[in-house]
C-alpha cells in the first residue's frame, strides 16, 4: 500500500486539484498494478488520504478536501503548508511575473464577490510602473497555467479564486483581506460565493447551513429567523 500512497501523492501534486472521478482514474490502475484493494467509497478515500497526510505533514505538504461551490464539486487539493503568494509564484518566473500573481490575487480578493471581469486580468495597467512588465500574451499564458494549477478559475467571463488558493492561501487570504474574505463559522473553511443570511448578511456554506437548519430555523450568527431559500448545493451559484 505504501507504494500506492506514494504514487497517488505524486499524481495529486501533478494535478494540483482532483475531483472524485479523477481520483478514481488514478487509483484504479495504481491499485490494480500493485494488487491492493482500492478504497471503494468516498469515506474510504478520505481515510486513505488521512493516512497519506500523516506521512507528508513533515514535508510541509497536505491533501485537503474542499467543496468548491462555483463548480458544484468537491475537490482534493494538493497544498504546501504555510504558502504565500511569493512562495507559489517563484518557479521560473521573473520578479514582474511574480508580482503579476500577487496583484491578480489582490485584485480578486478585494473585488465584489471575489471575482474580476476576465479582460481586467490582462490589462497592462495592472503592472504599470514596473521596469519590464510581461506582455499580454505572456499574462494570458501565466493565467492559464495558474488556472490549471487551481489558483484561479476562468468562468463565465470572470476570473475567480480557484480551489487551490482557497486551501493553500487560506491563512494568507483571511489575514491580509479580513475585510473581504471570511470563514464559515460552522466549519471554519473560507466562504466566498455561497449563501447569506437575509438579516445580517453573514455568509455560510450552503451545505453547512443546510445541515444546521435541519435542527433549528434561525441564523447561527444573528439569531433571526432564516429566510434565504436553500438551493441544492450541486447547482453552481454565482
Ligand atoms: Zn462551512
Ligand atoms: Zn444572520
């Protein structure tokens, strides 16, 4: 099993973030070739991932499941612990390109609904004043690469924070942008696009508040009667 765990961890690192279908595509041949039984349920996969985390924690890495409302999916994210925008963007990039990453993050994190129109992301005004700002085509290439890595999501004409940013930069985002970026008080994960209380406007994850409201009918934050309709969590919200 150890060799399967190592192989799976390597695949997670390459994919950055994986849905259950991808996890299955990786585990099926891996387990077959090493003649071990595959974790059969989502619960078994979570236990398998917990075991891996025990062994990679000392290497400053972790695998974290996160519900990502924009895609209506749960992803397994490969993350380095204690990451900052600098430590993320530092491989093979110029200083200006690293700054581009930080500025994008800053712009999105402080925007309404934590998203920016896609064309804003390629606007050279972003990097005005820098000695050698990257060309527009290079910006597009970088944004594409960072999106593949799960740091951003390009969807419906907007750029959003991707699942990996929410995990890997959780501490950085909540401490640097505490005005805009909040954690769900029910599960402590970042909550950016889910559901708001009609009275106090505090945001919760749809699944978290759904579970909570099965036993009570008030907002956990302000205590008013909960009035916002709960749509199914599988439908992506905007
Ligand atoms: Zn929550
Ligand atoms: Zn409330």
